[in-house]
């Protein structure tokens, strides 16, 4: 099993550009989520999904969109990148009702 | 312990010594706690968890202690090895009006000196 796979690992964008961070898991987990990690702060929840076709906002959703068309995939879209979105992004998943998240390796995004 | 600044607190230990990493959590209603390990350039990795009805739980070389009175959690690593060098952070789970919420700490950098 590959676990949680994120692509790309690194990305540099200019302000105003759009892009999608990809996340895929092969563990048949119902729950998937996106976090951002910034220096001096704990992981903050951006968006999450409890199953295919269902998404909801987390703590810091502004500037990001998500969709969940399949159980396996949960892409994160930046519609118009801003320097404040420079961060490391982690996708995580877990079975429904479980407490422990399995994280991907992260995607480092720099917005100039 | 936890940090609100830009720099993570650092714990330096000699190889073979025991390490104790501390975490102060905020919500007295939290009923479940997790310790994660994050190596440089990688995602967080589960180490051990504990429910609020317990005060101690042991794993392989790791022990988590929970003191609900002072809202304090600690991770003890026995016979620390170079491969233990990483950032360690705790997470607490509490039920809010909107469902379960997981809150992550900022972490402690563990450096193992040879």
C-alpha cells in the first residue's frame, strides 16, 4: 500500500496564479482532510470530507476549494494564490470513526 | 513544551539517554490525545495515543503520561537513538458543537547527540 500520496512535493507560484494540490489514498478511508503547517503554529485544518460527495470547511478555508468525487482522491485548489498561502500542505486520511490520521509527505508551496 | 513563537523549543539529549517531551493542552473537555513524530521533509507519523480515562500508556520504547489536573501530557522515549531526531507534537481531541475537533500543538525539536 502506498498510503497517502501527495503531488507535487514542491511548487512555486506567482501571486494570482491557480493550481491544484493532488491527494490520493489507497486505504479505502472515508475521511480525508487538508492541513497547512506554518512556522510557530500547529497544523490547521483547511477542508475535510467524510465521504465521496461530501466536503466541509475547516478552520482556515478561505482561498481554497475542494471536491471529493471518489473515495480515493481529494484535491485542494488554490483559485488565486496569495503570498499568505505560502506554506507546507498535508493531506491526511482515516477510517470513519477512527481517531488516528495517516498523513502524506507534504507539498511545499511558495507564492511570490 | 509548546511554543507560540517562530522557533520550536529544542531538547538535546545524548544517545542512549531517556527523553521527556512535554505538552500543555488547552481544553479540559479533550478526551483523547495523540503524539506524532515528524522527521524533516516528511509528514507526521503516529507514535502513541491515550484516552482521558487513562493516566499512562506504554508502547515500544515510548510512554505517554497524562495529568488531567494540570492539563499536561508528556512523551517519554527510552534509550534515545539517532533515528528519534525529529519534531514531536501532541494533538488533543474534543467534541464541540460541530463535531470532534483535533487541535495540534506546535511541537518540540528533539536532537540526539552522538
